C-alpha cells in the first residue's frame, strides 16, 4: 500500500549556551525536548503513531509506582511539651521553590566548571521506559536537586570540643568524649582491616566492644563509660579471623593513637558486603527530602554496584514519626532487591507530626536491633534524614546516647542529614551521632532566599565545609567507604 504521512513526537538531544549574571557562558548541556516532525511510514505500520500515547501511559504508571505526592509538604504545629521549634524552616514555612530539570543541569554544569576547570556534561533526565535500564539506573534525576554541606568533627577535633563546651541550648545527653583514643588495625601490608572485634576489659571484665570500620579505625572513649566501669588500666583484645592480639591503654597515658598490625588479617577475603539503612523522619515537613530519595534510589544503587570493589549491596529502611501519629515506626528489613526496596520507599508519605521533636530514640533502636545487619566483612551505614531532635521527655532507656554506642559495637557508621528546620538541640544530637560512630555531619544548604533554594548557606554552627548535591554526596560517601577494600 502507498505510504501515509503522519505526525509523531520525537526526542532530540541539543546543546546550548546560557547567560549567567549578565555574562554569556559556553557550556555543554544535554537536555531533552519534544518536537513535532512529519515522517513517512508505511500504512501497515500505523500503530507506530501511537508510540507517544504508550509513552505517556508508561510515564503515568511510573509516577503512580514511585508515589510522588508534591502536595504532601505540609507543616507541623509547634505544640507539646518538647523544646520550641525554630522560627524558620520547613516545620514553619512549607513553601519551597521548584526548578526545572534544564535549570538544575545548567547550574550543576557551571558549578562543576568552576570547581575543577573542566566542562562536564549533564545527564539527560531519566527515561520512563522500562526497556532502557542504563539511563534509568545510572543517571541522577536533575529535577529537584538538594544541596548539602558536611563537616568531620573528628578531623576538626579542637573546634568540636569547643563547640561541646559552649553549647547552652535545650537538654541533651552529654557524653564525655574528651579523652579520645584512635585505634587502627592493619594487615602486614598496611591495608586497613574491616570488622576487627575489639573487646575492652577493665578490672578483668569486658566493659565495651568496638569494631573497626572500613578504614580500619575505631575510637575508644574511656570517660564515656559508666563511672563504675572506668579504670586506670584497660586491656584491649583485638580478634581477627579467630586470632587475638592484646595491648594496654593507661588512663594517664599521653599516647592517643594506636596501630596494631594483626597476623590474622592476611587471610581475610577481598570481597565485601554493603548494608545501607535509611532512617527517615516521615512527618509532614519532610516531603522534599523523601521525594528526592524516591527519585534517585535506583541511580544510587546502580552506582554502588558499579564500584571497583563490586560490593554485595542491600538496602533497608526505618521510617518514624511520633507516638500520637498513625504509626510510630515502620521497618523494611535489608534486601538485595533494589526494585522491591524502591517500591517500599514509594509508599512512604510525609504526614503527621505535631509537637516539634519526634521519637528518634525508638527509631534508632529499631534500625540497629530489629534489622538483620550482616556485621562480618560488611560496610554498615545509616543515613539519618530528619529535621527534628528526639524526644528526651519519654523516659526511654534506649535513648540515642546508648544506641550510638551499640552502633559502635556493630561497626555501624551514622551519617545524619539535617534539614533546615533542625534547631540547636538537634544539631548537637546529630553531631554526637556522627562523631562517636566515625561518620560526618551532613546538612542541607540553601541560597539567600532560604529553604527551598539551592546554595551554600546554613544556619548551623559549622565552618570550613564542602557543598555538593545531596545525592552525589551520598554516592561519594559510599564510594569512599568501599575504596578501602580495593587491593
């Protein structure tokens, strides 16, 4: 039969220049646009003209599966017995600025060019086709990028001790970390040992257990022990692969750094496991953060899988609210199935909340004790995403100061991610969690317009910090943790 002329929609990749602050900057940006062309197709191939309709249907199905609900931003009332909420931030002001995918890609391009002198090519927006796994799995979504900074309080130790001394905010659980011993366990080649068990004995009794992290290090704080457990001499027993080495730490010793070359470490496997737990405040003010995680969890997982160490990756999740909400905690145990985890994440809604604090204490307990961490030969990470401190008026025995020591015992690092609504009490708690477990304190940053804009500004009591997109920061942390396993 004779050919028939029809109109179809096609996708083009184009390059363009942009004008920024009055100057024309030549950048290469990959964008996706829809245009209309006339093409000739055989009449028998008429169904091809329906391709746009199929693509739209697939896109609607994907949006429904992901469960994005941009109207769920909400806000929380500042009532209850807890500390007062901040004057500004997502818990008070729910309006947030949205940017288009093209604008975000341009901004990321310019930031990259400014930082390293090279022009990077932004990724195209994620495909909605289930038959295109390369793009869907590897490209970070550019539509609602959040920026974040990070500080390592263990690296800026004197500044951190000064911060602890000068804190005058609401009540916190103070833990004396002023005497800090840094312990490094290596094999005979100097490679760091992951998961070495260190039993700390005082007066013949084991008073604490530590495990080394992926960099072979862990921290010991004698003054953090209960007074009846403290001693003048501590005997540390380091066990690797069934072999035990011992050494002593004296309470009056000026030495604070210890390196142990362990004979049992030379027979350890080179493969590694990775357990990543997302501990998420799911109250009404957390919509932006939850939605961004939904958009990018597949890309994060794919990039972790592609790392040179080739880890065996599992994801888990604990969402939490408060005692008067529809639920207190919901636990999704670890799974290697990224699609299954993404589907569970898609069901999370930012709702509820009332007074300012949330029950982070219970959620942290659940994330450590009610999920199946592998521990042995495993890089174990918790990303805490929240904008409120824990309730400290519930009289809980499993409060965060206890649970962060439990995390140390299992070799779990905690990376708190603080949103703008977090007050000074919450900052203190989050930085404790990060410092004691050898993690870093991460916080969202904003532009001059405040919450909802992207930029480098923060109200937290930090200085000398780096800023990048939040998603890329999470990927970089995972890559850094696993880099120690490359031989």
